[in-house]
C-alpha cells in the first residue's frame, strides 16, 4: 500500500523540520519513505523555485496569476512524474512538505484570488490526488515570523537559505515573509477553515509546543495508519529522473 502525508503551515511553523523528522523515523523503522518539498523535488520544480526566489527579471514583482501557475506547474510535474507512479505501484510512504492546500491558503486567502477557481486549477495540477493525512502546524504568525527572522539574523545568508528551504533571495530578503501581518493572519484563518471542512484528513498541531513533543504526537497518529514494514527494496526511496 502507499500512504500520502502532507505538511502545511505558515512561515516558521516548523513543518519542514517535522516532515524531515517523520521521514527519518520511518526510514529508521524500515519503511519505504520519500520526502518531497514543494516547489522542488523535480528538475522543473527546482527551476520554478529558483525563479520564484531569484527574481531573474530584476526588482519587478511577479503578478499573482503568474505566481499561481508557477506553483501549480511545479505541482503538476511532481504529481505526474513522482506521486502518481509511486501510487500506481502501491509503494511506500510519500511525505510532502507543502501541497495543494498551500495554494488555497496563500494564493486564495493570502492573495485573495477566487477560491473556487483555485480549486479547479489545483484539481488539474494534482489530477485529483489528495493526501490521506495532512498535518497543519498552527501558530500565531508573529511567532512563526519571529523564528524565521531569528534564523536569518543568526546564520550566514547561504546557511539561512538552506535552513529556510531556499526562500532567501539574492538581496537577503524573503518573498512571503515580507508581506503584512494581515496577509499571514489570513493564511492562518484559511488553513484553519480548510481543516474544519475536512476533519477526517486534517490534524491540527499546536506548533508552539516543543519539536520533540510535536514529533511524538505526529508519530503516534502516523503509526496507527502504517502497514507492517516492507521487506522489499531499500527503505529510503530516491528520486530518479531520466536525462
Ligand atoms: P516553503 O515555506 O515550504 O519553503 O515554501 C515556499 C513559499 O512558497 C512559502 O512562503 C509558501 C509559498 N507557497 C505558495 O504561496 N503557494 C504554493 O502553492 C506553495 C507550494 C508555496
């Protein structure tokens, strides 16, 4: 069987740390696990990430429509090349650090693009593939942004960039963290609405708790859904893209 788990949350919510921790634990326990990060995890997705973060067109901002299609182009590629083939083979546990809910939260609630239309775009990009389980790491935007700010001031630029998943651009600023606190509040409200609409898929996690406590909470939820560890193949699934 395959299990598809996504992690969602605002800036500095700690979702990437938790996605990685879960992936490592699954591998340690001999499960086949693949960790994906959106946008990224395919050659096209990495280009999209570089474009979104690097602003090769100069100081001009990208229109909201173009931004939407860049994120969803990366998602369409990831679903077509990685997620769907794995699901067809019924192989492993797929962990996605952000997926379709990010578009509804950021472009829908944050940028105020029409939600119903975003649902259609998402549906086209994902071919209807939804996670079985979604962890929403919820915290006050002030708290999350403070964590991101601390990382950026404490670490040299390149290391902060890596720690923040490639969101620091060449001038040392970040695209979404610079938005108003209202923007981040709307994203939080949007995520909580999504969780309310689909309680069977979402688990809301209080991101103010310690990393260890959150990891334990997540593990206890995931372990209930796991089949016996697979004895076929290497535990860590690797991404392969033919040239
Ligand atoms: P990250 O926080 O996982 O590195 O994600 C990169 C940024 O892109 C983050 O600020 C959220 C934003 N984003 C969207 O606005 N829409 C999307 O569909 C996705 C996947 C990310």
